[in-house]
């Protein structure tokens, strides 16, 4: 199994509070991604990173920011959580060198915003 | 951005039956990947197809890439309860365009 951990695994918070989710990898892969997964929408890309301090937006980036100060850590921040951000969040990593960009996924974080 | 349409959305079958799920787009894929996601876990890669007309087999799973590289199918022979899960296709493009289909949720009953 790829060495990817996410923390916390579960979180319940209130509307308007800031929330930070952490993704940690031990594989030294260049690329890291944050997705959210919702019924009826599948997996949607929020942000991704192609190196330390290098990040870019995905298709559903509004309301989210990310930071990558070390190769192994990719943080996703909800500055002011809303109920629409209740979801399961997955981190993924990739070398960027495999055919089709194979991604390895973490176990997910279930976030509930009340 | 490429849109991937997966069908059917849900599929419930008995153990031993065969099934096929589909992934379609109006655009041409440079490559396509199939992932399986079990409840409470992240997706895991099953296969990558690259060449039009390509067929790949993984035990009882057969993956086919359309000749025009706009569609793909996954066929499972003699389904088992362990095949239960969400099957996702994903366009294997540039880093910001790694778009997934919404998936087919498969339930195989003993």
C-alpha cells in the first residue's frame, strides 16, 4: 500500500469555523491532490500540487485553499466552513511519470459541517 | 474539460452472473483508467488502457478501449460478492484534468 495518511479521519464542525485537513505521504511523490466525493457527483478535484509551494485549482476550488510547504504534506483549508462542504475528502498522490498518471489514494476524511 | 458518462449508475446482481459497465465521452481520450472503490476506502487502480481497440484482462475482469478512444467497457464474468464496490473511470490527462466519472455502484449478492 502507498504510504498515504489523512488526518483527522472524521470531523464534525460548525458553520463558519475554519477547518484544516492534512495529507501526509512517505513516497516522495511529486504530485498531490485533494478531491471531494459526494453522492451523485462522484470524485471532484479541488486543488492539486506539482511541487513544494506549487499549487493549482481544480474544478471545485471555491471556498478552499491549500498549502504545501514540504514534499510530504499537503494541507486543505476551509477558511469558513459551510454546510455545502459536508463531504468525504480524499487525498491522492502520483509520480506523474506513469502512463495515465496513476493515482494512489488515502483512506479519506469524513467532514460534517452543522 | 472532458466529461465522462458512466452507465449504469447502479447494478445489483446475483453471484455467478455476468455484467458489463460502460464509460463514454464525446471527446477522445489519450488514455483511460478504471478504479474500484470499496466502502470506506479510497479508489484503487485496476487498469490503464491507452491504445484504441485494446483489450486487457485481470482475472475475471475484461477491459476494452473503443477503437476511437472515446469509450471503454468493463466486463465481469461470474461475479462474486468480493466484486462489490464502486467502479470509476478516469481520464488520464494532464494533472489539472484528472476527471473521474460518477461511477457504477455494483452490488453482488450471494
